[in-house]
């Protein structure tokens, strides 16, 4: 999303590197390494949208991953390396050897909000979802609580955590240390919320930001009028509202941590994503809606932006970004960094790229939980970002797998393959085709 804050993250997965001619892998270097993007069986699947062709001589090696058995079906998001002849024009690879890769244990740390409990606290143990992961607290986990929280029994959704743990092959993040704290709104955050809170539907249709204003203060979302398409607006409001997590909907209207999300279609040709403000205002460019193929893909973009607001990316990471460059006059709006407009030109070093990658990765991971809870099709999530990363006139399958899609395939394969709550959603709109 083009967030009015700092931009997030992406696990940079190894994507396919293809030439226009056929290429043959060497004995040491695979012709293709990536993620399973379509699967019917272990003999009928695609990797990075490249169809894998096998024969009786194809050698297959299986990594020891939870839920994976030799001869069993490949699964969406599984990482694979393939040796053989790659034909980029036909988007096929004649496989000599297929290696299903096992993920290595990965040490992770971060700060996030708990958006769902999967078990209740029992004997010093608790399973919950936060930061897009299933996190497991054991009796051996080093635990700390900030007042008024005193024990695991006080932990509920809307609780903030700082954590460190190891992500295993089953997709569970086993925690060795965690701190729990309540969701408090500081004076600085309160001012930021007030400054970015407005009714986007009430912006005058002839409102326009001057060139001088853009130069002096940067992009001002409050000058962007709504797009005049009632049917599209109703669709966006319906999908966006369905994605708001249950814990947020259950908060009292006067609770300062309640976010009153507003979804507004706008006409901003330069945006290839929605724009989220810390107050919960989410602006959705009409061309993004038109390019996507169904409600699940549209929900992906909205869920990503909702996740940015829930994780307070604009508030928490603003100080780190604004200190990265002295040339930030035109990229800060009322104390807010506009990543899509200002981060790339100025923060070209490793620090800026790392922040952008981390932000997009986090919002992507968290968005999958929102999509799941609302009953949308998770398989459509990476496709949405793949479509938006491609040129409108090109087939998205022929575009190199973009980092945001790669991050989602990896997360689907690792976290959601063994997710304990796999009940089908009840949202009847998940396969509705776009008519806009």
C-alpha cells in the first residue's frame, strides 16, 4: 500500500530469472527456484507461474517439512528448486530434478498487536496470532508484563507484544521471550490521529492541491475528492468493512483504541496501491479496483492497508524514517511520512530499503489473517499484487514474481499449510468477478 507512514516489508524470495530463449541449468545451479503458485498434484504444478513438466526420468527429492510426505501433493507456497531446460516463451520447464526445499528454523523478533487468540491461557501456555504468525508461549518462555497486565490470563486481542522466537517448519513461532503491554494512545499519537482524521466522502468534487502546496508540504490526501461511481464505492465499503477484525468491532465507540475505518474510492492515476492514514481513512484508486479480477483480490489490497493501520506503522516507524534524510520537507505531512512518494528518492541506502521491505512484509503477513477470518480466498492474495506489479497491457503471469507476492506465497506455504483454524469462510463474495 502507498501508506501515509512508512512502507513495509517483504521477504525477498528467490524468484525466477528467465531469458527469452531456452536455458539449461548447470549441474550446480538450478534453472528455477521459487514458490509453488498453482498445484493440482505432485505431478501437475507451477513454480513462479512456470509449468513444471516431468517424465519417468525426473528425479524428485523431498525435504522433511511438516505435512509433506514423499510422493504426496505439492502445496501452494512450497519452495522448490528445479534443474532442467527452461523455456521462458512457453513458460515451461522440462524438469530433470525437482527438489522440494525444507525451510530452515528462522529466528524472528518484532513488535506487533495480537489480533486473535487461538487458545486460552492454560498452565503457562498460550497460542495466538500476531504479526502474521502463530505464536506459542510455553512455560519456559521468558515473560514480562507492563501494567495493568500481570499474567497470561490478562492477554486479549488488542494487546501489544515485543517478541523473539524461532519459526519452525510447522509454521509456529515458538517464543523464548515476550513482553505484553496494553494498547495505550500517547499524546503524540493522539495528535497524529486527530490530524489525519476526516471524512473523505465530504471533500468537494472540485478540490485540487496546487503545485506550490505539493512542493512545500507534500501530497495532501485531504485535497483528493471522491471518485464518482456509487456502485464501485458500495463495493469497496462492503469489502473493507468485512475485513475489520472482530476485536476492533467489539470495542466500545468511546474506546480510544477503536479505529473507525473509512474506505473511499479516489481518482489518482499515479497510485498502484491504496493509501492508509493512521486514523483509519483508506483511499482506494479507481484504477486499482478496475485492474483486479475479483473481490478476494480487492480484499487483499484493503486488508494490507487495514493491517498498516492496526500495526500503527505510520506512528511507530515515523521517527526512524524522518531521521534517515535531511531532505524530507516535501515528504512529511503533519508529522507523517509518505513512503510511496518520498522514501524511494531519498532513502536509497540499505536502511531505507530495509524499512520498506519490513513494512510491506508485515502488512502482507497480517493481511492474510484478516482475509482468512472474513472468508476470502488466500490463493488470490499474491495474485493481486502480481497483477498490480505488471503492466496493464501484459499478462501478469509473464511478469517476474514481485517481492510482495513472493512474501505471501512463502507465508501461505509456511504458516497457513498447518493452520489450526481452517474452517471455510462464509463470505459469499470471494469468487465474484469484477464488473467495474
